[in-house]
C-alpha cells in the first residue's frame, strides 16, 4: 500500500471516529437530560413519602392517645 493510500485510509478512519464521538456526545446529553427529569421525579416521590410518613405518625399518636384514654 502506498503512502497516499495509507493517508486516505487514516483520513477515513478519522472521519468515522469523529462522527462516532459526535453521536456519543449527543447520546450523553440526552441521557443527562433524562437523568435530570428522573431526579426531579424522585424528589417529588421523596417529598410525598415524607408527608405521608408525617400523617401516619400523627394518626399513630392519635390512636395511642385514644387507646390510653379508655
């Protein structure tokens, strides 16, 4: 293979690698965006769970109090 042939093959490989890296970068941005959305959803679930726990504790305290009054 001649030097020109080798250079041409290297240029082709470089172009393919560049395209691959660009695709990967786009996919990473998409994944990051999805993760941010999931993090927000998880935070909402955590807050709702904390509120439910608080309500359950209030009810438990109330039941305990009512049972002790009888």
